[in-house]
């Protein structure tokens, strides 16, 4: 599982472009894994969208992860599920998806991270690295917080929250995480170019770390 | 499967009472099956609510059906899933839940009903019997429409849409369906008394039909 550049979809950033086109551009730009996150559509629409995205990701062997909806992940035979603390409990999701599928869990504290690891997570999404509109200052655990969690657990970690083309290198370098995750840094603007530059920064940080 | 009085939850009707209390009252009043429908809560809240409702329904062997969310149904080991035309396709749901769980499908036309039966539905919710605020005149297939669908298929049918204590007898008598389904006729007001009177009307219609 290559978590270096973990794209998360959000159609509100896509002004005008079709989600499938955007995913194709992101794949061309070098994303290594993608999470489909949809909150406002019907189960049928989510299912049909996921089937369409899977056609794109399967061609390039990019793992497709479904946010929250275990049923959608099973229905389209996605590669995995990502859950937050408001979703089904991790141990229940692991039981539903079996040992073969990827389980990702969002964690904001060392305690949540250790519990998620114990409950069967394959990787963690940890943050926020920086404050964002939806996660104010008080929720951002920062570079230090992410580093602490990464050091406390054995499974891979993806840094999330407020990551941009400008700070991706620093986050990778200073936290030791396995990758960075973003919605806007990938999907706002030129998706292929964003992805290419992000991956370049990430690879440079990995090289500079060792 | 006893479909005579099929209660569907809706917290907007419960003014003030706890959903679990309301379900307990409905069970005491004689509902024969219940569907939990939740659209506005997180997956975790839905899961925890379903677990609590299941404790009540299992004591009286009332089947617990989950609306739309196959993952929640599997997570709590509910008795089944009910889907509409906007949810996952019936044949996909049947594959996910296996042969042992109940699959209900909403159908508004003979065509949809026949397809649902073919795709593995165990029963159908058919209507609307009468216009409702969310289903205007144009969507109500009426007594005649429900009767036509009931006659076209072999699996049990529950009539839905605009059913009240006043018209439940007539719907049962004239359509030949196996039961009636309602949110408000059960949950608006005195839940136990509503359920008792509805079941009485339904039983009287069944007796008068034969
Ligand atoms: Ni929703």
C-alpha cells in the first residue's frame, strides 16, 4: 500500500469539472491512493459514482477507498473503507469487510490511534496538521502532534488537514509520516499539475529524511 | 413473517418522547414488524440507536428492518433491510445480506414490483395509497393501483402512504394486501393506543375478506 499521495474527493472544489475527469487527472498526476467521500447523495448515486471511479482507478492499480459507507464499499468491491470517529466502530467495520480489505481510521490523539490500531486499522489519517475552515486552531494537533502519534504506533500514517503544495514537504520531513492526504491541494485548480508537484515534494522529503 | 402492522420510525413525529420509549409502546400495542429509518444522523449514532431498538424488538420477536443502510443492518445483525428506488439495487443488497435476511423493496408500479420480486425481494412496500405531503396526488396509485400490483406478484405486499386509523380497514379489505405500513398513524400521539386500534382494524378486515 503506497500512501504517499492520498487524494480525497470533494465535489465542492471541482467547479464545473466532472468528478471522473478530475480523478483521471489526479491519477495521471501521480496520486497513489484515493478516497471517495460523498455525504449528500443517495445510496444509488454513490454506488454508481463509485463504480465509475473504480473503472479509472483499477486501470492504474490505484486503491479505491470509500468513506464511511461500508455497504457501498462492499457493493462495488472497493479496496477499502475509511472511517472517522463518527462512523461505525473500527472493529465492527473490520468484521464486515473481512481481513482482505484496507481499513483506514481517522485519529486525532495518541489514544484514538492506539485504539484504532488495536481494532484492526491498516493505516491512520492523523491531523489536523494545520487549522482549516472546518477544523479551527483548537483541533489542529500540528506537526508535533502528528509526529507523536506516528512514533506511538506501528501502522502507516497519513497526515491530514490544511496540507498544501507549500507545506507538504515540511510535513513529510518533520513528522516522518508515510504520506499526506488532501482534498483541496489535489482538486482545487489544475488537478494533474497539483498532483505532480505534491508527489515531487513528498518524494524529495522522503529522500531528504534518509 | 407477519407484516400486518408495519411501523416505520420517524423522529419528527415523536414530539418529546424518546424513540426507544415509542418503540416499546408500539410493540406493546401490537405492531408486527418495524423499520428504522434515519437520514440525518451519523453512522455511529444510527448504529447505536439500532442496537438499542433491537434490544426491545428481540424480546418480543418483532423483526427489525433497517432502511437503506445495509452496513448498519449487518453491523447490528438486524433481521433485514428495506430499500427504495434511490438506494442500492435489490440484487446487490441480496448479495450483501445473503439469503437469510429479509429484503423489502418499495415499488410504485407493476413493473418495479415484478423487477423487485425477480431481484430477490421478500416483500414489497407499495403505494402511495393516498396523497401525502411528500407524495402529492400524482404519486398516489390508490387502492386500485395497490390491488393491481398485489395481484401481479407472488410475494407479500404492505400498503404504504397516507394510511390512517380511519382508512386502514378499507385499504386492507379492498386491496388484499398482507399488511399496512405507517409512520404517523403509529407514532403521532398515543403510540400504544394507535397500534392497538390499527391492528384491530387490520384483523377485522382480514376476517371480513374471507
Ligand atoms: Ni446522509
